[in-house]
């Protein structure tokens, strides 16, 4: 029998240049609940069914067996985005204002999107891009999970 991956993601690990700065941004500024499972080398945050981990960029490259490369230049596309969907259209503007006050750089201001929702983007202190979106086609259930049809 062929082993198959179950269709899920458990942990998203971001390689960061300054773990303490990143921890403060996510825990103190954004209010993400940090787990006590971390240590001085790694931080874990429970985000619903997914764990967000912060790990030193060079240490993460070593762990994954990848070549160390310099962080992308400010404003350069890192090759992926993370998304935070909100329940109400106006929540996009409120969340972007909150993260900007916390030190995030706004990449794209809140705007009505061509697909019928509202979205905007910000970058965390390491340049990781986050979309904040209200999508009327992807309602959130009581637990905050996207109710995606099969």
C-alpha cells in the first residue's frame, strides 16, 4: 500500500531574522496566544487548528537542508502569502489599522476586490506578506474556519 499525505497543514514556520522582535510583534502587538512549548530558539502560536512557529532564518535553513540565502529585499515577493479572513467587510480596514499601529508595513490598502470581497496586505517585521480578506464566497464557521465546499 502506498502511504499518502493527509490533506492538511499542521505547522507553518517562518524563518525570522530576529526571534525576539518577531515574538513581540505576534504576541504583544497582534495578541496571538504564545505556547509555553517554545524556548529561546523557537516560538509557537496556536492559530485555530494550525500552529504558527517562528524560528531563526539560518537555523531553519539548516534544519531543512537548504542553502542559507539573504532575506528578500524590503518589498520583494517572498514567494508565498499568508491569509487571515475576517467575518465582516469593515473588519479588513480595522485589522489593517491595528497591524499598522503594531509596526507592520501596509503593502496594499484595504480595497474592494474584483472577486467581490474586500482585502488588503501587510508585511510583518521580516517582510512576510499577510492578506486580510473578507470573502463573501468563503464564509467562516463558528470556529473561524473557512467553510470551503469540496
